[in-house]
C-alpha cells in the first residue's frame, strides 16, 4: 500500500514539474502598448509570440483594463473592421506578430490614461492541443502616441500627461 502511495506521489510531482516546465514556454518578444489620452477608454497591446508546440492565445487580463480581448482586423466587404476572436492559433516554432492593423490584444474599459514610458502588466492565457491552459505574465512598455514601435525609447520623448 505505501509503495503505491509513494509511486502515486512521485507521479504527481512529475506531472506538476511537467506542467510548470510547459507553463513558461511561449516566447514573448517586444511587448508594447499604445499610449492613450485622457478620455480614451481603449488601446491595443502588441508583441511577437512563438510557441514551441501548436497552441492558441485564448484570453488576457490586466489590472489597467476592465476587459481584455483578442482582436483581428479583417475586411468586411470594402471596409476594414476590428472584431473579437475566440483564440489566435500559434503554430509550433513560427512567430506570430500582433501588430497595429492586424491581430492584437485589445485593452478596453481602461481605468486610467496610459502614459509613454510606463509599464503595463498583462496576463496572457494560452491553450495547448490537449486543452491545458496556462497563464503567462508579461510587462509591456507603453509607447507614447506617435512613437515608433520596435524602437523602444527611440520615439518622441515624454508623452502627454493629463
């Protein structure tokens, strides 16, 4: 009986270690959020995601926003529209760009303006093919309006603060 208990505990520990190792596997490069002005209630978060196995980005949250959704820009007839999607496929080993005019994480119902130079915490939720979900924390730099993304700090200095 005790040998089975030990074997069970060892299997549980191995499973926990495997889950923990899997938990930090999505590579997140150059995360940034577009700065806002005083009355603005929404903005986008952008980054490059590389998953080691087929996965999906399925949700997000942030203390600065009441609602976080995954969005895509798509043509609807002759008009480019933004819409929420249930998840974004991340093929194994292939970077997926979240960028203005394409896929992005939308931060809505903002609790306050976001000024250039500050950092916004985001939690992204990924799901693998087996349906296992993992939450991953990321710190995204706020780029002042008009700053060039991808050139952290190279854009105009000091965003507007209201």
